[in-house]
């Protein structure tokens, strides 16, 4: 697998300046099924009740082409509870997930005759990467340099990257930190899409600010995993790599939403916005 570090110019503007000049860019939110996890996986609690959460991915429509953010669940979950997940610890660690026929990203793209120019992966958890196996024609993805690229073989894995040949890596080392968020990369260079360093849930988790004329959005992915007062008061659960940093990122996202109420904050698995 070939890895290439992408190069970007530094962003010198504030969010005030950026959001005053919205762009012609659109977002489509795509539902790909449900994943069931324990409550303590999401929120710092001892409660072990099951929580069934929707799984989404997003299509960014830019003048340069269509880009996918995450791939959601793959078609194997239409017939198998654990899909392609396997390994020595499958019975202990694998998450149950379900999908109806027609809800995979592969079927959605085919049915709507959508071609992609690129695929962003926010982080390596299976409910964000599994759908890649339904997209064999796309062998190149974009993700943070800091996100681990390998699955946990032989313990738990799904070979979701089996056909990926090239990874374009975003290096936030020299990215501008635009308060109240972390490092920000102007991906297209036109102020329309900013990739945000939201380390915490995972080592290289990324989120997005979509500076759209139609509806500006902050796509949090699992940096803000689910709409919940408990999450904001107690912090993230066991699926978060760094609790302290992950909790701070949640607070930063909330502060961003309060400072810019016209920007819709989209949580990773929430049914609604956080406001």
C-alpha cells in the first residue's frame, strides 16, 4: 500500500472571516443501517444497556467532484449480524449491526449513478470503514497521518481495506488552529471544506466544517458520537482512546456551535443536531 503525505497552504483566517464567505458546496447524508453497542461504550457510565444507533456517511458535492466521508456498513450486514467481522475475539468484541437491502453506500452510489473522486475516512472503526468492500472500483482513500492504518489481526478484523492501494495522508503538524477548534486544513483551497483535527476518540480522528451557502455544517463523526446530555456532563465512554482529550473536543465543538449558531452540528450517530 502506497502512502502519500498531502501538502496544504496554511489557513490564516478566523472562523468569522471564513463563514462570512460561504461557498457552492453541498452535503448529502446517507443512512446505512444500525449498530448496537453498550451505553458505557459511548458515555462514561457503568450502565451496560444496549443502545441502537444509526450509521451514516456523507457525500460532499464540490465543483471538483464528489467526495465520500466514511463508508458506513457493508452489504454483509443485510444477512449477517456481525457482517465481515471475524477473529479470535469476535465473540467478545464484535458489534452487532443490521442493514436493509438498498441501504449500503455501494447500492446508493450505483442507484443514483454517483461517481466519487475521493473517500475520506474519519477513523478506523468498522462502522465507518466496512462499506469500502462494496466499492472495489475506488482504491484510494484520504485520512489523517496519525490514524493507525492496520486492523487488529488476528483478534478482530474485517479486511475492509483489502483493495485499497493508495492512502493520501493529512498531516496536521503545521495546520492552523482556529479557535475554538483544533488544527484546520482548507482541503480544496477555496474555503469550502475544512478538515479538522479532532484527536481523542481515536489517534487520528478527523471532522469537517462544510462552508455551504445552502446550509453550513460541522460534521463531527464520532468526535461527538451521539446526542445526549449525559455525554456533555460525563464525557465519552470506553470506545474513546483518550478520555481527557476526547471530552475537551466535545466541549470545543459545543463552543463552536454556540459561537456560530447558523452552522448545523451533526453528531456521529445522533438522530438530531446537538442544538
